[in-house]
C-alpha cells in the first residue's frame, strides 16, 4: 500500500477516490493524518463527510489502543476532544473493545473512555466495569471514576474497598477522596494503618484532605516505619498535602542521605513541594551528588 499516494488522493476531485483513501487511512494511517482527515469533515459531499468521520474515529481509536502509554498527555487530550465530537459513534465503537476477549484492548478502551470527560454515557459504563473480571480493568475504571463521580456517588465504588486486588483498593480510596464527602471519614479510618503502602498512603492523604487533621500523626508514624516502601509512600504523601511544619521538614530532610535511591528521590520531591526557607536550606546543604552513594 502506497501511503504517499493515498494521502495525495485525499485531495482528489474524484469523490470515490477520496472516500477510498479515507477508508485506507482508517486502518493504515497514523496520527499525522488526523489534520488532513479533519478538514474533510467540511467537504461539500455528505458521503465524504460521513466516511471522514467514521475513518477518523477508527484511526484515532486504533492509534490510542496501540500507543496509549507512549503518547504525550496533551496529545491524548486533544484526540479526546476530537473523539468527543463524534458521540455517539465513539461510545458504540469503544463498547466493542470494552467487552471483547482481548484484555489488552479492553484496558486501553477503558483508558480512552477517560478522555471523554464531558460525555454523560461514560460514568454508567465505568460503574459497570468496577466489577469486571480483570483486576487491571477494575483498577483503571475506579481511577477514572474519581473524575466523574459527585459528592453522593460513593455507593458506586464503596464495595471495591473490599476487593482482593491491592491496586483496586488503593484506587478506591483515592476515588472516594475525590467526592469531597466528609461523611466518608469513618469508613476510611480503617485504612490508615493498612499493611499495603499505597493503600495506607492514599488513606492518610484522603483523610487529611477530608478534614481529619489527626492524619498528621499517622503520617509521622508512617515516615518512621522500617519498610522502604512505607517511607517512600509517606514522603509522597508529604508532596501531596504539604504540611509545612518543622517535624515534616526534618523527617523529609533526614532521608536525603538514605541509602535507598527511591527514598532519596522522594525526600527531594517532598522538600521541594514544602517549599519553605527551612526545606530549601536542607536541599541546599544536604543534597549530595549521586555518585557519592555508589563508591566502593
């Protein structure tokens, strides 16, 4: 297939040639073809416009499914805007992948749903997927629901706090925080001592942001645990809730000299996020060149 010729034929005066070129690009084209195909949505021929819309949808969908993790966020957001303009075709097309047998396509289709932020049909679909057989799909659906659910939508995901998968439970805690519903604090309290670092960190962050100030003590306790993963997650929480108090500055600074690169990196990020004269001083005088940690 000669893609150069196909691309030239998009601007042919022969309507049938244009339509065939659009169909060819829908399966063989790439994202560089989007702009040219978009221009044909305003073509004088209704047949060309319909084919351009269908072909553009297929091209964007397939490229997102194939390259989702490699694409820049801004690019994905722009493609999402284009897809949103093709509703209801895009939802009907994605449903074919959401409920197909290939788990990789199903997961990518869920991620594409997350780009359609103004589509009222997305939330009901995600709500159904939180009980999917695939833990990755459940975790991704719950993560995305956090962007769509309102203050009183917590019943959609509360059962997922008891999911068998750690990622699902961690994402559920985070999604419940997104509701901004302070009545959820008693439900989340049981996770502030969770043995899984990500769940525990998310719970402390959620509790603090929902007004439970005692979460400060839980964070200090987490910072002092032996587990490297617990320390790293606690430092991540510091970057998120930015409690500008000396004890958090001191605790974060003490890990600038840790043996673990993961902990050192998170300590650096925590002090940067706190952005106080004290934290800046620690960064200036305690940050050491990376190669000092690897001398034999």
